[in-house]
C-alpha cells in the first residue's frame, strides 16, 4: 500500500508509523480502538482528486481527518482505512471586503479564521470550546454549532461557497459565493453536515460580519429549568442575546473542584444560567440592569452578577466552558441532544426519572445551549466500574434516552454528528423513508462506498 501511495505523496506527506497512526486515526471519543493503514497529507484539491481516483481503483477506503475534536467517532479509522489529514491544507486564500467573503482551505484552524477576521475589523461568529484546534473542514462536515447559535446560527449560515471532491473523484464548486442563487438543488447544504460520507471538502467561502458592539456577560442563579426559560423569554424580547447557556449544580461542583475556585454566589443553587448580550443605544448598561431587576422582582432568579470587564466576563464563562475538561478524568459518556426549547423542562424531568430509576449509581450532569434547545447529558463512570462495563451500561441508557428524544420529536445529535457512536439510533430521529433516501444519495455521490464508510449508517 505505502509504495503505491508514494506515487502521490512523498516524504512526510505519507506516514505509516505506529505513533502517527495512533494520533491521526481517532478523534476525542475514547471507546474505539483505531486501526489505519496510512495517513496522507494533501496540499491542494487536485491532489485530493488524484487520491480518490487511486482509492476507487485500489478499493481503498478513506477517512477524512481535521482537528479530530469530534465526539461521535466520525473521524475514527477502524478497518485499515487511509486517513486523509487536511492539516497541511491550511491557507487563507483570498478575502473580498466588498462581498465580506473569505476563501479558505479546509485545514484552516477555526481560531485562525477568527483572528484573520478580527485583524480586518470583522467577525467570524461560530464559537465553541475547541476553536483553537478544530479545523474548518470538520466544522463544515458536522455543521458545527456552539454558544452563539442563538444569535448567529450554525456553520451552514456562513457558507457562501464550497469546493469538494466526491467519491466519483469529481470536483464540485458550489454557489461561487453568491448571496442569491435560485437555480435548483443547493448541493452545498447537502455536503454540510454529511460527515465526509459524500465528499471531501477542500475549500470554502465563508462570510464575515461586523464585530459585536459592547457586550456584557451575566451569571444568574435559578431554581428550575422552567424559570430559566422564563428568564430567556423575558430577556429575548428586549435584548440582543448572543448566547444563553445553562449548567447544573453537579457540573459547577466539578469545575470548582478542579480549579479550586470559590462559589460564584454566597449560597448554592441547583441551576446557573450564563448569557451574553450586546449593548446598544436601545439597550445600554442601565437598561440591562433594570431588566435584570425585574427578573429578580418576579422571583425568576435568586442571585446574579453582571461582568464589568472582559476579564470578569472570561472568568464567568470559564464556569461553563471548563466543564468538559473538569469531568474528563471521570471518563464521561456524553450525549448531545436537542428538543424544542419549550419542551426542555418536561423532557429533562422525564428523562432524569427514567435514568435514575434504571441506574441509581450513575452520576448525571447537564449543561448546554438552552436558548436553542441543545442539551449535553454527561454520565460519569463510577470509580469501581470497568470501562467496558460502563460503556455497555451507558449503551443501555442510550435506549432510554433516545426513546425519550423520539417521544419529544427531538434529535439524537444536536451538533456532534452521528458518526459511529449514534448510527444504531438514527431511527429514533429519522424516518425509514429519510434513511432510505440518504443511502441512495450516498451511493450516488460515492458509488464505491470508499468515503468514511460505516459512519451515520451502514450500507
């Protein structure tokens, strides 16, 4: 295999040593044992096209790899595939200020684009905890969300154009940066969120916007999910909310324990909301203070603090953003799910009763983007339970969880994709008719089934 690939990739652009394979053949999921044949590092689209032609001829499967920050196993190579790392396709190719469009290669790190936009006086608004290592191609392949979806939408909202190589080795150049283009099917949006199963994204044209005006972050203590949503409705009417997040008591305790930090308020509370809002002439700082006063007067929150500096805002947000790092030593079993925002309280109540009844020894904690209905359910491994047994039991919890998601007409994956971890449960979110159409599309784009096989569903 290596000798044949060496005709396309030379030197350090082709690796098959044990250490490299262990690094590049996996993502942030911890319950799969990766097995890849080689890792290749293309530099431009024509090289990707040549690789797909090679893979078709040799019947070799390809697994695309970006920053490998995914949590669904979407970038895991299990069966001797060739991993296609895009980290050397990392150039910002062009910027048109009139169109406010940046053309990038797919291996550009998300923060690299955000910094580029800031240097030009603009803003790329997609934000989540892994922007320092995630790559834009992976963001596109999973339609990444994050904390600013409430104001700015998902990654797909910022894609003006897309270039990809299909499993037929065809190069598609989609939409060409147009704002209006009413000419039939928009294949750009079919590729976004397809997890590399239809095509390998090589370039994208991404829109920028103006930088936010003066912002304030607010941390509130609330007593229930219902009250949290009442606060959301009240503030949304009057403010330009950029984010509205929630985390429970157990999540906060893990963060404070790891950081040796202090309680944000004098007393303990069951839930905390953290939000960010943009101030404007319509809603200056005193307007925000008055509005929060109404929240307290109505008994919707028991305590709160408004950031007075960027440093204080970062400190407040660290209570939310450091949750994943704080629980990592407990080998958490993670699920990101979504339901309509209005149904969150009822959904959480019903699910907690079911999980506690079935698995009383499991510690469960919640956090998430409650403003857009996206919740992260985390089950922490008991110290005495072996990892294999823990995962087996959590897969049983999945059945309870996804049945509840189906009942509430939600999604089994709000932003991390399906990958390997959730493909057995796709039927809880998608109808048989939808899945059948997806499989037909897979065969159309990738007739030899060589692009990221075994992800989303089995063929």
